[in-house]
């Protein structure tokens, strides 16, 4: 799985971070950071939930 974020759409509201903090992080500068573009297989379901939670649909995945 490869994770991609459209940072032009992203509002950095941290819903993705709440679901998959191993992959997404909103820092003190209020910007989202993608900690890994290719998360481990055991994180795939968490990432899929984070994609569904994103209100701006800024996160996509490719298998």
C-alpha cells in the first residue's frame, strides 16, 4: 500500500492522525506530515479508516 496526501486539500484537522498516528502526524506548526508513504501491512486497516474519516478526501491509497 502507498499513501498519498493532497496537501492543497488537507486542512490538518488530525482525524487521520487520531486513527493512524504511526502514519500521520499534525505538528505544532499545524501542518500534516506523512511519516511513511508505505505503511507496514498491519497498519493497512487503520490507514483505510483514516482515508474514510478525512472530511476533505485529501488522502488516497494505492495497492
